[in-house]
């Protein structure tokens, strides 16, 4: 795999973890994405504008219905 692919995957995994804990990173831009010392991992920084989402997420069946409506459009 190319280094860019690995870094992109690492960034998306970081975002998945944040979303798992209902944290919304609202200030995602290139200046807030840093590389670790060895250059193999991504670090997301500047969480000042982040929010925690207390709202219940839609059930899986509702998400599939929404996905169908978007694709149909």
C-alpha cells in the first residue's frame, strides 16, 4: 500500500473512533491534521469547536431507508 493510502485510512479510523463516542469534529482542515514523529500515524488536533452529540442515532433500518431515498434521487 502507498503511504498516502495508509495515512488516509488512519485518518478515517480516527474519525470513526470520535463518532463512536459521539464527538463531532467541526474544524477538520489540513492545518488540524498532523503526522506522528515517525510519519506513520495521523493526529487530529484543535478540538475547540468540537461538540458531543447527545442525540440518539437513527436505527439501522432508518439509515437503510434514507440511503435508498438518496440513491433513488
